């Protein structure tokens, strides 16, 4: 397997298993779950990352996870 195909598979798995949508009350819109939902720049950067990975943030926030807790 080439490094390019490994990277593509890695990005696919990130899109499929990690990136989800969450709601920004402040901006009244959905944004990727890794954005600071109170910061416009953070939301824009997060959407830029989602775009570069060529995936869509789908579904709701990951169940059972709270920010800052592992």
C-alpha cells in the first residue's frame, strides 16, 4: 500500500468515526464537533479542515462524550 492510499484511508476513517456535527447556540448553526462553538474563527477553521479532508460532519455530537473528559 502506498503512503497516499494509507493517508486517504486514514482521512476516511477520521471523517466516518470522529467528525460529527454539533450545534452552536451563539451562531445558530451546525459546526464540526471539534470547533469552539462560541468562536466564529474556530468554526470557520473547523469547516475548512472538514473541507480539506473531503468529508461532511454528519449526525449529532458523539454520545457519552463531554468536552475535556477522556
